[in-house]
C-alpha cells in the first residue's frame, strides 16, 4: 500500500487528533477521518469490536453511543488501550475499557440517556489491527427513551451532520441487510452532504439474518443504488453469541465460512468480511489523506505562521526569573502608555472599523453631543417672550415704564447662562466615561497578569476621578465668569440701536439659507403598515426648511418632502423585537405629519446616529418635545402676551438683545469647553501615565506579585508551544511523504470488476473473453450496440450518471427492494473470474 511514508500518514493524523482534541479549538483543522453512521441496532458497535477483536463497547437498550468515540487503531506488538483523558494509564482488560467509556459518558451527559458532542478519544494498540481512525457516532433514533428530550432525533442528526459535513471526512454508512436499502437512514444522511457519493463507503450487516431465498447480491455487486466506493458485506455476532461470550476470533472464522459456503456470495468471498473491510478502510483512509494532503498542508502552514511570533515569545520563558518580571513590567507599562496615546490621538496601525472609540468619540462629544445639549437648553419662543414680559412688568412695578429697562435684559441673560451649567457638566461626564472605557480597552493586553491589570486600572481611574472634580470646578468657574459681567460693548453684540432691525434681518437670512443642506443619510421609516410593505429604508436630505426622502442616494426619485414648520422631536422606546433605535417627528398642532400618520417614526442602527440626527434637526429649528403637561400649557396660554403694543415692542427688543448676547456666550463656551477638558483632563492623564504610572505601581506593593501570570495564560503558553511543535513535526513528515509519493499511484479503493470506478479512478475494461453473468430473460447485446441507458434510482445523485466514466452497467429494469427473492443458481452457471 505504498511506501513507508504513506504508512505513517494515519499515525500522524492520530497524533494530530490527540493534540488538537487536548487543546480544544486552538488549531481548527479538518483532519481526515472516517465517521461511522447508522441507525440503532444496525451493527456499528459489532463492526468496530470485530476490528479490535475484543468486546469493549457498552451495550444495552436505547442509545448506547451517547458521545462520539474517536477510535484510533494502531498496529503494535502488544495489546492495550489508552484514553486521552487518562494519560499514561494503560488498560489491558477491555472490560475496564467499557466501564471507563460508560463512566466518562455519564460524567458529561448524566445518566438520563442524554447526548453530548464532546468526543471520547480511545487509542487501541494491537498486533491484530491495521492503522485506522474511526469516529463512532450515536445511532439514529426516532423515539425518545427515558428522560431524553423530545428533540433527541434532531440533536443526534445535528451532531452527525457536524462531522460528516466536512469534506475531509469519509462516511462509513452501515445498513442492515434485512431492511430496505432505499429507506436507509445512513445513506439518506450521506446523500445530503455527499450527493455524488465520492466520500461514502457502504457496509451491509446481518447478511445471515435475511429471509430464506433472499440475498443482497445486487447490493454487494454495486448494481442496486451504486456507490463510487462500493459496498462490503460483513456478518457480526448475534445477540445470543454476545450473551454467550462467543470469541470474536471464532466469529470471524464463522463469517469467512459463511461467505465461502453461501451460493450467492462465494464468488466474491475474498472481497467480503471484516478483515477485508478493515484493509479497505485502511487503504481508502490513506488514499484520502494523500488526496487531501495539499489543502491539509496549507492549513497547517497558515496555523504555524499565525503561532510563530507568539511561540517565539514563549520559548525560553522562565516565570520565576526576577529580571524577566522587571523587564516585562516596564514593557507592559510602556505598551499601555503607547496604546492609550494612540487611541486618543489616533493612529493608522490600530484602526477600529466597527465603531468610534477613544479620541474619535471624544471629538464627537465636543462637536456634536455638546452643541446638541446646549441647544436643548434653549426654550421655545413663546416661553421666552412670556418671561421677558414678566421681567419688564416686574421691573416697572406699579408704574408704566416709558423706556425698555436694561435690567430685564440682564436678568433674562443671566437666567439663560445659568442653564448652561447642566450641559457643560454632562459634557465632562461623557468625556470621563470615554476615558475610563479607553483605559479598560488598553488594559486588555494586560489580561495575562490579572493583578497588574487590576492595579493599573485602579490607579489610572482614580487619577481620572481626581481630575474630574478639578475639571468640573473649572467649567463652573467659566460659567460664573460669564455671569459676573455682561459685556454689552462686545463687538458682536447688536446693541439697543440695532435691536429693532433684528427681525427683518433674521427673516432674510432664514430665507437665504432655506436651500442649505444640513445633513444626508439613510433612515428607516418604521411606522409604515405591513399592508403597505412594512418598514422601508430611504435616503433622507435635511435642509433648513424641509426634510425630504428619496428612493436611493442618487436623489432622482423623491418620495416625499416634509416642511419643518411646527415640528418637534420626541424619543421612542426601543421595542423588544427590534434592534434599531427610534425617534419620531410630530406636529405641535396635532396635524398629520406624513399621509395618515400623526407621527413619523425614524429608525437608526445606533443611539449615536439618533443623537446625531436630533442635533442636525435642532440646527434646522426642530426642537425636542418639552416635558410639560397639557393643563399647565393651557393655563398659561392666556397670560403669554399682553395686548399693549408698547410692551410688545419692548419684548421684541429684549428678545433680540438676548439672542445676540447668548450667541456670543454660546460661541465662547463651545470654544472653551474642549480646551478646558483637553488641558485639565486628557493631556494631564496622558502625562500621568507616561511619568507617574510606573512609580505608582512600584509603590503599590510587591512587584513580583503584580507579574504573577494567570492560570489561563500559563495554559495558553503550554498549548501554543505544544501546538507549534506538533505543527512543525507534522509539516516535516507531510513534506517527506508528499515528495516521495506524489508519483506513486495507489490501487483503487475497491478493486471490483462490477464497479465502474472508485475514488475517481477508472477501472480497466473487462476482458472480451471473460464470461458475463446475465439476469433471467436478458439477451446478449449485438456486437457494436450501445450499452443500455442508466435509470435513476431512489437515491438520485448516488447513482452514477450516464456521463460518468464510473457508471456501472445495469439491466434496464426497476430496482428491486430488499430482501429480493431470486431462484437458486443453476448448476451449469459459470461464475466470473
């Protein structure tokens, strides 16, 4: 079966199977293997026990195999078994092997007949086996037993599909001969994942239990429902033989006598039986490994390259070396400082393409969220005019004033300036939270050392909290400075003389900015009824006067244009079933906003997008809804304005003056807030990390305790080094094998003259002088006549198509079911060679 290098392939895969099972998913490779699939009582366990020559698998009612059993057969001079979960312990008594399988199964699944996809790895050394690796999967069942869940059938099916769906997995489909092959659960599952039958090997069991006068000859000759790799028949021990402790060697001898003596099978006896099946599986698994070698080697190389750098760091690692701990502490703190600065200042080598973080998010807070909070503090026009009129009346008292009092202007301005404290403090809080999040993200690289990570986060977070109080004091000081002196001589202040002309100028500026585009982007209209198509996504364009949406971003097909007059924004609670964040636009005069809808619900993918759109709507004059009751609004409506024309002129003048001065204050605050926070907090924290963090860590306690690595890190280091070594060794062996066997073709997996081809290789044509068996009533075809066409069978793709070079010749008749009755063979019938 090839050279010595090829014989080493299966032990190599066994070694990799053990290594990768022990390290979990650290090396996710599809190792070539054979999965044994079949229904309950199909004889899977008996086939495996015949391979080993020992009784070692659990037996009983219901599902016996409740966890995948990775069985590795290794040819050796002595006989013993080993489990991966019991390293170093040799089992020489196979009754103990059975007990260990049962106890290990119960440990994971419990004693209630449940199943688990976690495999049990069993390695059997014996002089009676060939190198082979098989995975015994739970038998396909239909009805739950005992405390099994009602969906036990689906659970078993999912587990089986998890293994046989891999292209590197050969499928050993076990079907009893006393059932209809067209209803085989094993072949049905195999057909789903291997429609061409390239990876499926058929095994027919219980040939000795067929009804008298019936046989499975058509199946074994690969004429009924043919497979590329053909079928092999075996005869297992009966339940009476098992209960009577019949020796497996005697059972194998009885199997051989059965095939030699049975009139329907004796001409193919050398191609049937458990020893033949074991040899064929050994050959086909070896050939399959060779066929998948290029892709398998590339996966090994990619895994090795991914682990090279990490393994180099771990090589020569000494956990208790004090110099190593000191050096690593310095490196970790330096790396933490560099990562923090890159996240704040921005960098090209650490780009997050999923969401904003660090400096980008703080920039958004400064220039989108903070202005949004400032605008939210502005009261609406009616409320402002009412406050101004009350201020003027209260200043004049019992007298009727002739002039506009400047004290009313100063009182209203100071009240508006005090309102700025809340958004300013909220801006500091948002920056603080983002700094703390950035510290946590940067400390993820310290997770190998839990004490160091915890201490670093504590020290830096404490410093941030200390700077928080100072930054807030400074921000409040800025507001107090603005309150201390109202500078009416500011160059941008309009003054009393120009206040009367403010209204006309404002109207002109608004009309000129009507077509100015404020924002564009995709939004989903959420409150479209299901009858009309449900929620849809449109391209929205916001200007100073309207909100329009189009079919797409080419802006050719306009769906609707909504004027912004009398509109406001309110938040909508996120629904349980929706992943989007929603806000709505409504009309203050209770009119329909969009067609028959009183509100227009718009949905975004994130809360940040919602806040950004609300900020843009504020710039367009669409304000958030005030949390006031209807009764309070109606009770003050009659007192909003006075009918005195002189008072109205005074209110208009003060209103324009307040607008002018608050624009100056807002401009100043929006400019100074980022600078203040940047100086007192962000830059200070960066300097602290660069200059003080290391000293703080040294003064915190025992430095060696800080550098104690976590248990997970120690396991990770061992796994990486072990996997790296296994990958290098595997690549070395695969490299030798691939160069020495690439030009050495192996024989077909099943050398059967009735199979058109196996494993993708064309079989040699039969000799023209060889006798050919014909069914009853079939006449020889004239010389030169074309062969009869193939008819599709019940399993469809498993039948070889007419254009396939491996398609076997078949009589043009309907396929019989099993068991099929056939007359006894004629004494003068000549068997094929």
